C-alpha cells in the first residue's frame, strides 16, 4: 500500500543526499576543469615560438658541447683512460637529440595523463548523505559553525584554484626550458635533466592529489565516523590539501621517481625520432 509519508521522507532524504554529493562533485569538477584549461597555454603562439627557439638553441649548443666532449674523450681514449667511452657519448648524444626533438610531445603526454587522472579522481564517489548526516552536521554548533566551515572551504577552494593557474604558467615555463635541460643528457651525471623532469611530474600530479584531499575534507563534514569534537580533522585535511604539492615534491625527490621516468622518456623520444626518420624514406 502506498504510504504518502514514507514517499515524502524518501524524497526529502534523496534531495539532501544529492545536494551534498552534487556540491562536492561541483567543487572537484571545477578544479579539474581549471586544470584542464591550462593545457591551452601550450598552444599560445608565444609559448610555441619559445619552444621552437629553445629547440634551435639547444641543437646549436648540443653541437658545440658534443664536439668539446668528443675531443676530451678522444684524448683520454688515446692515453688509455678506462673512463673514456666514445660509444657511450654517441648513445647519450642520440638520446639528447631525440628528447630535444620530441619534447613538446613528451610534455603534452605527461600533462594529458595528469589531466585524465584529475578528472577521474573528481568523479570518485563520496558516499550517500542523508537527513541524519545533515542533522549531525547541524548538531555540531548550529548555523554559525556551518557558516564558518563554509567560509573556510570556500577560501581553501580559491587557494587551490589559484595554485592550479600558477601550475599552468609553470608548465609553460618548463616546456620552454626543457630543450635546454635536455643538453644535460650527454653527461654522465644528469642531475639538471632529472630535476626538470621531477618538477614536471610534480606539476602534473599535484592537481589530482589536491582534488582527492578536498573531496575527503568536504565529505568529513557530514561523516558520523568522526565525532562532533573531531571536526578539527576537516581543518587538517584542508591544510594537507593546500600543502600537498610540497609533500609530493619531497616524495618524488626522495624516491628517485624522476630518474625512473626519465629512462622511459628517453626511450619514448628515441621512438619518435625513429618514426620520423622512417617516414622520410
């Protein structure tokens, strides 16, 4: 038998559940969209011209650098130095040429992957929020506390949005500096290239991590897993959300992730050059 009271209760519960979930999804998707629009900076004429100029300059410097290193290697080889490695210099030079030529494609692929991950994280569900959860939120101090939390969330959101736009500018700068940093590939110690690659990884990964942490902070507002006295956890999550790029930087620099990805990137650059050479035949 149809019960009007139960139907109204279910409708109200569904409304509040969808309201909070839509609010969280809106925040997350907005941040993901802001980050995805940063891809347009790589299409700006100034950035594209800067990359082409940096590539031309890098190739010119590479010729001079390799000539100098080849001369030094030849002298050491003639004197029986075991550290002299002409074949190694040739391989490193080929890697540098491949990376310099393919760098715009490499940066685009890393950025596209970061954007896809951020969009996927933004679509993660945070669970259902019913009337009981809203009542739990209001029971922690009434409207004043709710307004305070709302202001803190909005300020945190604006800070993260600003960080996203800054990362877009950083990405453009990294794309222009990349060909010059790739000159370091001819050296045995590739610290400059590794530092550049680590920074690109940090830029492209930070957004997804921040979106995840912001979703967690918002979902905690109505989570009865924590007590009303545990609302300070929300502040902790928001603080980590803002500071997470620094934490990612520490992890990337301490684990050698940049060096591992660097090997894959050099191989990808070599494949691109080989394809271009085969297409010219």
